[in-house]
């Protein structure tokens, strides 16, 4: 298709921007991202972030629950963030990065790529965090990072619960 005017080119770009990304599409790394996880990563993981207290004394706690199922299961990668001023569900994709395991944003639980306020906090394919197995499960925060003091860029945050 050949377009000779700027408005026509912009219309084509706008149309391409709203088309859905096919399942199994690659993210920016060139490695195919998938829903779910290989057997050695499947399970439920949790991180409870305690960020102190409000001025009124209320505890500031946010729980991050990550569910990783088989790659052939729709919804096989879901991250829920619940707690103090937080209530969102993120559908994610995963990919291996050597020995590490990256969790990337795909869309919100309602299928949109913007949150309930219409804000695109994350871009599809954007790494949220990376997990690495070792003595402890090490999380390296990327696009997603808990608010508050005491959260280093990486550390033993998520723990496998099942």
C-alpha cells in the first residue's frame, strides 16, 4: 500500500496501533513470549510488601500474587496486586533469559492495555520483573517496583507458595 499524504500515513499507523498482537508474538527482546511457564517455574508465588504506616497508623501492606500455569493454558500468567490503595490484575507473558525468568506485561485483567483510569502505565512486552533461582528466589524489579522505602532493585522478594 502506497500513501502519498501525511494524513493517510498517520491513518495507517493509527490502524496498525490498535490491531491486537497475535498470541505468541515476540516482545522487544526477539524471544517469543508465552503465557504460562515451563514445568520448573509453574506454581504460585507471593510477595507481601510492608511499606510502614500511614500518618493515622494504618499499616501499608500490598500483596503481589503471581500464578504461573502451563504455557498452553489461557491466563497462564496472572499477577494480582492487592492491598493499600492497590487493586489490579495484570495478565502477563513469560520468557526464559538464560537461567532467569522474565515476567512481562501483556494487558490488564479486563483485556485492555490501559488501567481503569485510562492510563497506559506499562507497554505490552515491557518487562515487569525477572526471577532467578539460586539459594533464594531473587527478584530484579524492572517496569514494576513496589512503592516505599526499603525496596532494593533486586532481592529475595517472591516466595513459592505452591
